[in-house]
C-alpha cells in the first residue's frame, strides 16, 4: 500500500523537477515564437502615417505615396470649377491614419469636364418666376428674359447660345440660359412662330456638341 509519505516522495526526485522546468521552458519558447511570428505576419512594425494628398495634383500625389511605399487608386471624379483638373478632392484612408506599407489610398479627383444636366419641363408649363427658381436651383445662370406677345410672365421658350431647348436636352451645368416669356398681350401664335424659327428642329433631342 502507498503511504502518504510515498505519494509525495517525487519531490525528492531531481529528474521530476528537471522535466517540469523543461516543460515550462518549452511553453515559454512556444509562446514567444508564436508572438514573434504574428508580429512578423502582420508587419506590425511597418505601420506608417497616411500623408495628406488633398488639394494637390493627382500625379504629385502618386509620387508622394510611392515614396512611402503606398499606391494611389482613382475611384471617382467630380467637377469643381474653382480647382484645376486632376486635383485630389477626397482620400481614403484619411490623412493621419496608420496603415501598412503596400496599401492603396483611394482618391476622388476633379474632372476636366463640366457635367451635363437635363432641361426640366418648364416651357409652356410654368410661370417665369417658377422657371427661374427651378433653373437656378439646378445650377444654371440666367440672362434677362426675352418677352413676346402672350400671357404675362408665362414661359414660351428657353434657349442656350441662341438655340431653343426642349425638355430633356442636356447642357453644361452653370450654362447661361435665356427664358422667353409673355408680355401680357394676346398675339401669341405669331411670336411663337418666331421662336421656332430661331431654334432647331423639334425632333432634336440632344444639344449640339459644338455648343460646348
């Protein structure tokens, strides 16, 4: 029968303690090695701060990022007339973020093309005040209205660079348009014919590209 004293006799066996110490050392080495591997795998020490490339030319921004082992990807463009074409407007990740080397910075740049906007249904369908408010809200600019015989302040036509526009025609945003409205007299048909003679064929659905 094993006595209580015999059960704890292993404490006097030096091989037992050597094995215990060896196992502890192995566990420590394994944990340390795993941490080092994770650190190397995630490239923890390679995190860098994202530079600010907004408001500079996209080519200059790409050089700046490449010098920091980052790449640049253009994902969108928009138009701002006060900035040169190719200017970086937005970036993601934002400046100051910490990322790994080799990552891409996604940017939106300023376009060199003025966006085209469709003309709303205002001709013979709205008052002068309503048409002016709608067109200005869409970003268009207006000259002084032209008046013809007809119902007072009723819109009978809309033109761009001397050509009549139809609903759905697309013209550059911020284009300068001219509304034709009635002056309160009744001779509408004759003056309306004059408007048609100034314009293009009624079947023309798109604005001539030469306008731009």
